[in-house]
C-alpha cells in the first residue's frame, strides 16, 4: 500500500520522539498530534520516568494537544504513532474524537487497532475514527527491535560477576538524572579488563558510521559529552575503568597509566568501523601517547554536582580518579560527602 508523503513525513517526526524515548531508557514509541497540517503536540513513552502506567506516547501527546487547544475534543486532529495503539490508548483516542489515527508498526500482542482486537471498528461507539496502519512500518519496527536487542545484551552483561577487588555503582545512584541510558553499552571481553565491565555511550542508530570517540577528564565521566551524543554526528563516549558506569577497582595501585592506556587501545581497536578521531582533555595525554588515530584536545564541560558525583557514592568508588589525578599531576577531585 502506498502512503501519502504527508503521512510519512509526520510519522518520521513521531519516530524522532521514539528515539528520544529510547535514549531515555523507555520503550521507543513516539506520537504527534496534527491539525490542518501543523504539529500541535509531540510526545514519547515515559512510564518509567513519570512513574505513571498511563504515560504512553499517545496519551502524553493527547494531553499536550488538549492543553494547547484548550479542549479535550480533538475531532479535527490526526494522531500519528509509531506503534499500533493498545486498548487504553485506542479508547482515549476515541474519547478525544480524533478524525484519524495513523500508526506505523503493528503490535501483535496488545494492538487494539486490528491486531488483537479493533476498538475502532465497533459501530455502536458514538464516534468513528478512521484508522491507517503500516506507515513506515519497517522503520518503526526497526527502532523497537534495536532497542530490545540492546536491552537483552545489557541484561546479559549485567550478569557479569563483579570482581571481588572492584565496585559497581548501583543503578539507583543515577535515578532522576539526565543520563542517556538508552545509549549505554558494556563489554567485559577486552583482555586488559580481566573480567571488569567497561561502559560507553554510543548514539549511532546502526553501527555502520565511523564514530568520533570522546574520553572524559579526571573530574567527570562520559556524560560530560551529552551534547555531542545528542547531535546528529556519530559519537561514542567512553568511561575508563574506575570512572562513570564502568567497574571500579578498589585499589589505587591498580590504576596505572600503562594499564589504562592498554584498555583504551584495546577498546579503540575493537570499534568498527575504525574511529575518525579521539577527543580528550590534554591532561589525559600520557594515556594517548601510543595511539595511531588523530587526537583533538577539548575542554570538558563542568557537570552539575549531583551528576558529577553520581558514580562515586563513597570514597571507595573513587580509587580511579584519585590515582590518575596523582599520576597525571593534577589536583584530585573532591570526594562527595559521606552518606548516612
């Protein structure tokens, strides 16, 4: 079936919202509400962030559109959503009296616009909404598939046993902070890691573009490059062992310059396609001396205190920053206060 350029264009906007959901660690579904060719509201899934089981993309977009128009009845509007609506969202769309509902991928488990049931087909309901499905279906499904494949891989890596001589920052330490968990990746396979889990962010939709790789300084971690990760350029941002979301060997003596340099070398060698360049603050230069790829020196932005300190709930988690601060002759970062 051939779909109109208008429907495909608005579905692409909904897909951007879906990607924003994925970046936030939510199931990637996005929605936009359109009236007379203009976007009135856009939203994505947010049940986890809002602690609200009704915060599906469609409901969030409907609420925003109703507020913008000053009317809960959206009878001259079209709802675009990347995934076939569930029963709750289909019922809400009927109650809002949408003129049309346009969805991308079908949902064989919970879809209520034709897959499991079709709420829109009941003539007894006092409003009839036209439904169009399958608009950019493959593209919408690919976003979901990629998200769940990545999540399964992360779940497998979360089972990597923690070495007795290392710490792993609990997930709860990052609750409520602006951390793009949907971009997180882990590996424990590099020889130099010896079973430690290494973390990095990767904003690439498909690992086909040669990335620009960013390395943090001594007073931060990979989230310092959130702006670059949210750009259209292919970007990866790495946490060295002892920093950010990577495992943290407890002993200061473990954090030798040669060891960190070897971990970095092995990581960069594992990236395909090969990185375009490495971007790092100059203080990290001793770790980069033997790298063959181009290096660009950058100033790392300061992080809000809560975000800066989140990976280090106590002094024991700070062996890496403390060790490298000494070895690289830089002022040591101030440990966060002890928590009761």
